[in-house]
């Protein structure tokens, strides 16, 4: 999509099949695009169950579009570390973060859990972003928390604005496979209801912004450390 409004379709199928529910797109320093697909289920609310793992990651480069990792639980945002040695991916219904080793050709291997095996009861992680010290910041969308996973793998909750009663009701429905729109939309409150993303901006990358799906404003605060520069930031500066 250009600033002037024109759009171009890069691809609309993978291996001749519909892509599914596309969630996130990330560009790396080699101009490759990394695409996450949350689910192949048509109605994403129906994918809010603990045992569905039809999410995947695809890579788009000069060789075309290829699925590089599958079997994921509601795939959400992805990020690279500083040297693009690992790709980190959110499993929303898995309640955790995974990471993969990335080789020079963009192939993924060594799938492992990064940080806690579970981010806690009621934790449906959504957006992630690295700071310059190697901390991985993240949000949980229905329980409205902002957290950090340190380089040592410790999880620290920085902000918790969720409604415990509504989140517990969602959790019970989730594990019993009976989530409905009514139960889901009862959740979400605080300064950024349905907290969905966190990113860093400002001239020194030390302003943290929180995105939300139910909010009408974008809250921000001065972060204790600057964010990790992304590819487009370096281009802007350079």
C-alpha cells in the first residue's frame, strides 16, 4: 500500500490453497517478508480452543512464498532479535512465546519455548517488541496486561488492568471449548482495553506506545530503556 492510496496484491494463495486468516507481516534486513497466519478456520472466534494448531508462518522472498513453520496455536506477532539469529512468535491460544533459529537462507529450526511455558492463567499474548537490552515486551489481549520477558527468561508484569471475573469466565469457556462472542466481548477494560500491541517510537526510541482493539486512543509512556531499532527505522535515519 502506497501513501497515495494504490495497493498491489503480492499473493493470495499458498501452494494453490487459500492463505487463511493473515495476522502480521514483518520485513527483515534481507528484504524478506515474514507472514503469520492465525488459523485456517473461517470464523476466528471458533479457533479459540486449546487444541487447534493450524496456524503457520510463511516467508516471502525472491523464491516465492513458502510455509516455513506450522502446527502453531493461533499464530500472532513475530519479531527478530538484534542479529536476526532467532525469530520469536506469539501463540495466543498456547499462552506462550516460541522462537526458532534462522539460517542464512531463511530456514527455521530448533523450535523452543521462550520464557515461561505458560504466561499465566487468562494470558492470551498478542503483540511483542524488543528493547535494546534484549527484553521482550508483550501484551495479553483479553486480560489487558503489559509484560516483559527478560534475557534470562523471567516474566515481569508491568501493568495489569484486566477484569479477573470476566477473564476467568473466558478461561473456563476456552478450556471447555465453548467460547462465544458474548463471553469474549465481556472482557477488556482499562487504559487500553483488549491490549493488542506495544512498540517504541520517538527520536530516541524511548517512548512506548500501547495499541488496543477496543480503545479509541493510543496511550504512551516514557520507557526506562529504548526500543530495538527495526529495519525501517535504520533506513529512516540513514
